[in-house]
């Protein structure tokens, strides 16, 4: 199965692509239908390369009844989305196979919560921003793989209708801001330099490990810096959709300085004090390690 978006902000790991180079709009017509009983049924799920979005992970980990950390450990692998090593997440396949781990003889075992890429197939979507334009544009394209017979099914419908039929609109809505973050980072290029390990870790946490991101925003460190209205904060703790939206706001603030989360007046001083405390502990540990090394005779 091809991924649902060959986004210019994301490094494509495939050597080639069956993408049809025709740009489609929402009202353009496509001919396609996938159905149980078609001769190629499940073929696309037997050879997958699926990138997971934050909302994909949210839906799947809840479907499986596990935490985001457990899902990432058991059901996903990390890959580098760009030359700086920005972490992306792929779906794991079955052991010794390229097949989706959720594939059953009857079809998809997590169909109601299947990822964005699966919902779009055999339609693809991408977001691009023209040079010197502040606005990004969504457009679509067809993916025609040799095994897929769905393109010969006698049914036509618009891209808009297909997206509605596949329930992809909420997935795109929940992922739009996150994709903009990746696109902005990619388009910024060397002007912002290589991201620090701390920013990489924050990106991973806020993007994929939502349960631990919730723990992070409940920490004293977070409350020392950010001034969040109590009722809204309680909603973040109880509503994962709101928390995921907030995670994108947080990433925009820490990565690009887009101030949408109010900071407390003494936030800078508290941040500097905490940093000094951490550095002091590190220096003290180094001193102890050196003393221990001196006191221990070498062989």
C-alpha cells in the first residue's frame, strides 16, 4: 500500500512511485471502488509502508486499549523524515512479512480506526506551499498499483465524495496543523539550523506519545512557565482531541516562537533558575565521578 501523502515535507523512503501525475481538486471525478469479493481484496495490505500521523496513533492505541507508549513500542517503528533526523512513525508489519499486522482473512482488523493512508487509498493527498506564499494548498492525485483492480470498477465519484465516504475529513482536520509544522520546518531549511536533541525529543513526545505528553503538561516545570486557564487545563487532561490540538500549538511555540500559549511574567527567570540548578547538579556529579576515579587505583 502506498502512503496517502507524498508530502514535500516528508522524505519518501520508496525508490519509485505509482503516482499518476495529475493534480486533482475536490470536485474532480475519479473511478475507483474497493470491495469485499474483488479479486485483489487485501493485496494492498500485504505489502505496506504506512506512515502514521498523531491522530492515527490516538485512534489505534484507543482501539487496542493500550497507552501511546505501549503502541509505539509494540506496533510502530521510528524513521527519519528529513536530513536532520526529525522522527516519523511507521506501522510495523507482521514478523518476517511486509503485510500489515492487523490484516485478517476477512480484511482489516481495525477497520473503523484504520490510518489515514488506508482511508485515502487509492487516492493520495499532499500539501504544498508556493514560494513566497503564506498559504499552503491541498491537492490530490491517484495511486495506480499493478495489483489493484479497483480502478476498473464501474463507479465514478468526486474526490470530495470519496473523502466523505472514507471518513477521512476528521483525520485531515486533526493532522493539518501538525503537517504545517513539518512543512514549515522543511521550507525553513538551513535558516533555522539543525534542531537540538531537546527539540527532537519534544517533537516526538507532543506528536506521538500523547499519554506522556499529558503527564508533561501536568508537571511543575510546565506550570512554572505557562499560564493556562484552569478550566481549559482540566479539559486538556480529560479530552485527548483537545490535547492533540494543544500539542501542535505547543510545538509551534517551542520550535518557531509562535506565541499562542501565554507564559507567566516570571517564566524566563524560573526557566533560567531551573537550568542553573540542573547544570549545578551535573557539575557536582562530574566532581564526584572525578574524585572516585582518583581514589580508585588503576590496574
